[in-house]
């Protein structure tokens, strides 16, 4: 894949939040990055478990505007797996992504210059057999 050097750079902004029952702090390390379609980028979030017990979290994500979502490709993401944070632990969580070069060919994308990647962490819940029983609606 080759970045489209003749295309304008897109502004990718980042949001992070946690559900009300998850005692974590979760924030992006950067406000934005600027990328060309076809160019890979790496961004980081920081998560801190503010409780005195170990907790497993599950992240969901959204891309806005919604019509950009098919062109937003994550190569590697903390959201692909559950995240276990020990009591008081702080970790950096990477997301490696690109905007598909076909974005530039789609006339519906012509006026879009800013794309927002948002994550929300939820507390994972398991039954007595170790099966995940609570899946956030966005993951179902």
C-alpha cells in the first residue's frame, strides 16, 4: 500500500471514555494525527486502573462520521482483546491504523477532512465457567 501523496492530509482525532461502573481512567495520548489515505499511523491511549483490585476491560470503538467507517482499518488494536489491568496499574495501549486509499475515490468522502476514533471501555463479566456474559451492545 502506498500513501496518496497528491491527496490532502486527513485530521484524525481521538476520544476515550469508560462506563460508569469501571474505575479506570482512559485517555488518548495525542489529540490528533494527520495522515494521507494509504499511510499507516500509530496512536496511543493510556489506561489506569484506579481501584484496589484487578479488573478486565473490553473496549468498543466507533468512527465518525459513520460513512467513513468502512475506510478506517485497524491493523493492530488493544480493542481486539480483553485488557487486564492490575490494581493501580497504568498501561499504554497502541492502535495502528490507516485510511483505505479508496477513501479518495469515493465522492461521498469529498467534504470530509476530520475523522474521530472513539473508544469506550466496559467491565468484562464472566459466569462461573469463565464465559463472557456481558457484551457491550456495540460488540454484539
